[in-house]
């Protein structure tokens, strides 16, 4: 009887009268995903307030009025993503007035993404630089109106900056790299793809002060030569990822310097670097026998069977390899797979436009690359779907083979 009376008293109470804010926050913290946390906030105003104050990341499209409301609601926000879709960007989208609200309302913001926000200008960057002193990650890729002026304000105002992506910001020059070197000594990741005004001088100035760079993307920076890459490799021994796509002035000195100085390189893009010799590729294989995971060297026209054999036999942890348009590579390069004594870790292999590779080479790949998930054999005249079927080749169910698909059906991991 006593138990029934006690149960009745408890059942008459509202949960908000029983649980404290700390207890409710403890429950909230144990919810496994963001969707469940959103549902938590729909119970009542009190729970919504608790859920809002605990929110750390928001992805939104919002004007100044909504941003002010968000600043009031999400008081502990550390990550804000206002990026737009490249194919569905709306006009005017994010503007400098929006960035002024962010700078004044989200003082604790650490990560901000503005990819494809084509309306922002240097004025917006100046506002962010003066208001977001805690910012350590900024992505303004394809914000094509930005120049050194606005981004210098970021570098000077956000001294803890560790990650900066400026892909497609074509007005950026060596002047910005000098300011980054002076103010952002903890910089670890820098994306400069398509910043064609960057030169060797700028890279050299950058690494005078930024010695901790782990990821550097200078794809399509056509003014970069061996001097700049060598400066980076000597100053940044912790480099993990380097992208040099279509940096056609880069040659052997860069590769040899990387092999000597950066012992833990995991991802390397040298596609289109046509001056790189067969011998330097062999030195690459020897230097990165354990660390290298992703290697793109399509259009490296000096690549031969002997150098590719070195890559396959020595880089035991390689997961993605692109040798497209390397016309001298033949089936002979893959014979080394049979002498390794173990299956390769390769998951992605692109050998498109390699006219000397035949179904014999494909059979060796299938025999020793059991983890393969994607194989690109487009424009290999001796490798067709019918030809593979005629000789009885069987591809793993998990492996997608691109015989005639679109050029960008699947890009590499890197």
C-alpha cells in the first residue's frame, strides 16, 4: 500500500520538477546523434534552451536578423558553416553585413566555412579579423572578390590560425604569405589551389615563420618551381600532404628534397609534373615505403615499368594510385606483385589511357589486390569489358570497374 501511494506521488510530478539543468544536460550529452538532440529540444522551451546552449555546430543560410537570433540562442557555438553549393548558390547570399554580425555576435567562434560565398569582400574579412580572435579554421574557397587586404586582417587578428583554405582566390599574392609567416606560427593546413600569383619567393617567406605545416595544396599554381617546394620540405619536416597538380615547372630537385626531409609524407599529388624523372620516382618509393598512402602521378610521362615496380613493391601501405596517361607503363610493371608474399592494400587504381596495359596486367592486379574497390581502365585499348569476360576475369563484387564512364565518375581519395 505504501509503495502504491509513493508511486502515485511520483507519477503526479512533472519531469521538469524532478530533474535539474545539470541532470538534463547529462542526458543530452549521452544522445548518440544530432537528430536525437534536435528532438530533445522540441519537448519544451526549457529543453530547447538547454539544447541550444550545448550546440557546438550550426550549418545555415541566414541573413543579419536570423544571425543575431542565432547568436542569442547558440551561446557556446564554436563552428559555423555558411557555405553555399557551387551549382545552387543564391544571390546575394552571405554578405559583408552578415560577417559583421558574426564578428560581434559569435566571439567564441573557432571554425568558419564560407565556401562559394561569392558576395563577401575584404570589408567582411576585416570585420572577422577584428572580432574573432579565437578563430583557428577559415575556409573562404571560391570567394573570388577577396584580396590580400582582407586576408591580412585575418592573419593579424587571428594569431591562433591553424587551417586556412583559399582555393580559387585568384587575387592572393606572395604578400599574404609574408603576413601569415609573421603572425600565424601555428599554421598547419593551407590551401592555395589556383592562386596563380603565388611564387617560390612567397613559399620561401611563408615557411620562414610557419614550420608546422602538415597539409599544403598548391595545385595549379603554375609559377611554383623546385626552389619553393624545396624550401617547404626543408622547413616543414612534419609535412603529411603535398599537392602539386599541374605545377609543370616542378622537377627532380623537389622530389629528392621531399624524400630526404619529409619522412612521414602520406599523400602526394604530382600529376602533370612532366619533368620528374624515372630515378626520382624510385627514390620516392624508397623513402616512403611505410608512410605513403595516396599517390597521384598521372601525366608523369617519364614513369616506366621499373619505377612503377619500385612503387608497388616498396610502398606497402599504398591505398590509392593514379598513373593515368603514363603511356610507357605495361603489364611488366605488375609482375612484381607476385613476389611480395602478401596482398597489397590498394583500394583505388587508375590506369586509364595506358595503351600498353592488357588483360594480362589486369589479371595480376586482381590476383594480388584483393581489397580493390575502384579500377579505372578507360581508354585502355587492350582492356575492354568483353575482353575481360572472354578470358574469364572475375572482379570482386565490391570493386567498381570504369570501362567507359565519365572522366570524373570517381575522383581519388586525395
